[in-house]
């Protein structure tokens, strides 16, 4: 007998013994015990379902995520601003759910972390006006939402978008410097050179 077949034989005997013992044990359960188990299972089912709903289905875009994005993301992630895509509406956001989870849960000092906020979280001043950074709870909420299929939720929960296109987010600046418009060829080396005088207003 090879080692493998000895193992197979052992497994067979073990499983058979186990099955027979389990069957005998079941026979010994009285009717009262069986009824008790059924009642317990029926009582437990709704509680388990509720717990699952509580942990997973609760996080939705309209109710939980959109308010966070409005505070911390859309100053850059909206049409005409500096980020590559808009995060204003559910349709804008949905394709990016996975990437959003990744970028928001990077280490605080990772330069790729979103939103960009390079304040060390363990030294120095920590209270800033208009601080866009996310709390640990918000980061966990975004991750749970993305992991759960990034559900939209009830459209009625969606907050009004607070930011008019092109509005300054922290008041009108003292000085605005606008570089002249430049057009570069689509396929060309990086451009290093003078761009001419900048207009100040
Ligand atoms: C200060 C401006 C700013 C804020 C605020 C900001 N972002 Fe960004 N975000 C950017 C820029 C710029 C890029 C492009 C960076 C690059 O391509 O290297 C980017 C890239 C991203 C990407 C990666 C896109 C890709 O191409 O893979 C994700 C995801 C993202 N941001 C999500 C967020 C989320 C979520 C928030 C808010 C919690 C946020 N960002 C806040 C400026 C911002």
C-alpha cells in the first residue's frame, strides 16, 4: 500500500465513522430538542439578515459618500478644474469606485493619496480651516461602499451640489496670475522653454 492509498483508506474509515456517529447522535435528539433547534433557527434568521443589512447595505452613494466627496473632492474633481475626472454625480463616480477606494486608503504620507493633503498626522498643528482630509471612519466607509458594489442608494438622499462651476472655494484670491495660452503638438517631446509674460489681474 502506498502512502497515498493508506491515507485514502484512513480518510474513508474516519469519514465513515464520523458520519455513522453523527447519525446516531441525531437519532438520540428528542423531538423537543429538534423543535427547539428549529425555533432557534427561525428566530436567528431575521437577526442575522438585519446584521448583514446593517453592515453592508447601509452605505450608499447618495446618503453617505456624496457628502464626503462634496466636502473633500469636488473642488478639483469637477468639469473645468484640475483633476482628470469629475466626481459630482453617481454616473461620474461609479466607474472610479475601485480606484477611489485605493487612493483614499493609501498611507497619509503617500504622495498619491486622495485628497492631496500633505500634513503629517502625528506632528505639529492639526487643526486647519477648510481641511479636506478624510477621517479614518470616512476612509473605512468609502472602502465598505466600494467593496459592496458601490450602490447608488435612494436618489432623494442626494445632497444639492454646493459648488457653482468655476467658483473659488476659499474666497477670491488677492492676485490671479494667468499664463498665456499655448498649443503643443499632440506627439512631441516635453516642452521646456519660455511661455511669455503672464497677465496679472
Ligand atoms: C487638490 C485637488 C484634488 C482633490 C481635493 C482631490 N483630488 Fe483626486 N486627483 C487630483 C489630481 C490632480 C489627480 C490626477 C493625479 C495624477 O494623475 O497624478 C487626481 C486623481 C485621482 C484619482 C485617480 C484617477 C486615475 O486616473 O486613476 C482618484 C481615484 C481620485 N483622484 C479620487 C479623489 C477623491 C475620492 C477625492 C476626495 C476624497 C479626491 N480625489 C480629491 C486632484 C484632487
